[in-house]
């Protein structure tokens, strides 16, 4: 069967989609461009309004293929599938499978079955009490030097704006042994950078799935695997980050000097209404301790503007916090009501115009902070893990794209045409662009 996967949303979704591709390929299916596919797999995200709307417009567009060829069908997975469930069958006649966030492991088999029985439809929407291990299909030969490893699923926090606990279910840690086995396997086939993934990785092990192993312990065990040269993790909740995890930034050399730590708001009143269970003083204390453990650590964050009841003063407090921490980058969003969450009932709602103006203001501030951070790097030397050719190739010297230890994108100009993908390359940084750096080879080691 020829299939095409379209993925929205977070890195966990991207990772699930990668796995689906490998699992289907190991069953003899072939990934193709959209126009040639008989089966579409849409992995959806409902965390904010925009990605959810994108799912519906995409399915509306894909329906044309099914109108032309009655054998074409679609499967919808992920958070919107969990939320809307069988509703997709009514909205789109060519959707024949909906699979929720705990059913990814079952999707390849379900797809095989549906390909053979054209009259059938299937909904796999149950939440499972524990993390569902998946088969481990053969990796693609010569795959990238970076990999993502899921360590948990779901979230128990119920921040008042967030749909995640409803669509991904309660927190379920994966068995530490399974995490370590996957990481060892990746390192053995040449992966040099691993990112541990979960909605709230710092509370790994606090449910029964973690077998009594804390996140700090898991981090140390993964860091000790030979061949793991770079280790990252995301996402962290400030209220759950343990002293041992902060200390690990000072102790584990291969733990990268970067942390994504969602702040959401710089107003204590709004943080309270968001149900975040930390205040700005506690957040600043964590930042200080991180900076002490690993001077120069690069911090990034998520921010919401226009949360119900957010005043001008609340918003200004966010601007001040962002400036004070000096985030290197941030993702910022306008609040949107998500079905069933507590903030839907909170008033007053902020009008669209005010929220849009606040977002723009915040993003302008962030752009100047990002620029400052990148400019500070110019003139220093670093090591770049090369991911492939740069997106934009200037006429003349070819250029490669990679990341420095903090995760900054670096484009490296080359004299020769050697394929350095997957290699660690010493680089001198010579220029700061808006969101990336430009580097040149340093020394004679390559
Ligand atoms: N409205 C706007 N942004 C949201 N996020 C989560 N829920 C909402 C919502 N209802 C943002 C948060 C979170 C990121 C993944 O998405 O900032 O950290
Ligand atoms: Fe959503 Fe809060 Fe859980 Fe993050 S910690 S997934 S924002 S409920």
C-alpha cells in the first residue's frame, strides 16, 4: 500500500509519526508523496485553536482524492482524534480509522486490516492504564545522528487552559529499562544526540510506570551510555524540576546547556488562575540555580497572552519577566478556549485586538533578546553537529546546517564538498542572523 503521513503539533507527535512510517514500511508499505497515496494518515494536535482548524481544512482538501478513487481512505490519529472520535466518521466519509493518543501502537495493524476490508471502519479510543510499548521496527539505514525517545505519555497537571490531560490522559511513565534499551540501541547505530520526550518529564516515575526511578536518575543512566554525546529533554514544568536535575546540568558534561522551561505568564495573579502552582519568585530562583550550575545555560520558554482576566499590568509583568530572565527564544500564543478546560468559564475574556497587540509587543521584545543572545556568540568557537545541507544555499560555497550544544542553528560554509552529515565539527562563529548563526571551519581537524 502507498501511504502519506501528515503530522501536526509537538515533537511527541512528530516522533509518533516517524514510528508509524517505520512500522508500516516494515510491513511492506511504501511512503509516497500526497498525489500517489492510497492511504492518508493525519496525526493531529488540539493544544491550540490554530492547529485544530488546520486539521479540518486539510481533511477537506484530501477528500478530493477519495472522490476520484473510492479506494482511497484516511486515518486520523492524535489529540483531535481523541477528542472528536467517531465524529470524524460523520464529517468525512473517507475517514475509516480514528486512533487516540494511547492507540498509536495499534494503528499499523488496524491500517492493514482496513486496507483488506474496504467496508470496515475502526475507532481505537481507549486510554490505557500503563504506557503501551511498541514493536521496534528496523531503523532506516544511515538515519540521522539525532533521535527522540519517548519516556512518558499524558499529564496530570490540569493547568486551567490546557486540553492535554483530556486528550492524552493521565501521566504514564514508560519502564526505565525499555527507555534505556532504546537509547542503547540508538547509540549503537550511530545516534549521537538523544532528546528525552514527555509532556512533563520532570515528574517521570511518580506514577507506577517508572518503577521507582526518578527523572534525575533516568537522566544519569542515559547520559552514561557510551556514544551519547549530547542529551536533551523536554518539556519541563517549573514546579516539578528537582534539585538533582538542576545539579545534573553542572555534573553531566553531555547534558546540553539548554533548557525549555515554560513560564506562561509573568504575573503571579495570572499564574495562580492558570493553576501553574509556582510564582515568579520561585521561577527566578530556579533560573538562578540553573545558571549557577551551568553558567551560560540557554533558556527558552512558552508564553500565553490574553488569558481571561489579564490586565495591562499583568501583561507588563510578563514583559518584565521575559526581559529579566533574558530568554534566548520563546514560543508565544494568544489564549484560546479549548473545549472542556476550566478557563472556558473564566471571565473577562480578552478581546482579539488587545490579545493580538500584546502578542506582537511580546514577540518584538523577544526578537531583540534573541538577537542579543546570538550576537554574544559571534567570535566564539563551538562544536556543531551537522544535520544536512542548509535550507538556503548562497551561490558559490556550499553550506551545511547543524546545531551547537545549546541547540542554536548554525550554518557552516564549506570549502570542500565532504559529506559531514552526522559529524561533530569545530566551528568559529562569525555572524548572527535573526534566528541562526553563521560559522566557518575552525582548526585543521576536518
Ligand atoms: N491557548 C493558548 N496557548 C495554549 N497553550 C496550551 N494551551 C493553550 C491555550 N488554550 C500553549 C502553552 C503550552 C504550549 C504547548 O501551548 O504555552 O506550553
Ligand atoms: Fe498542559 Fe500544564 Fe500538562 Fe503542560 S503541564 S501539558 S500546560 S496541563
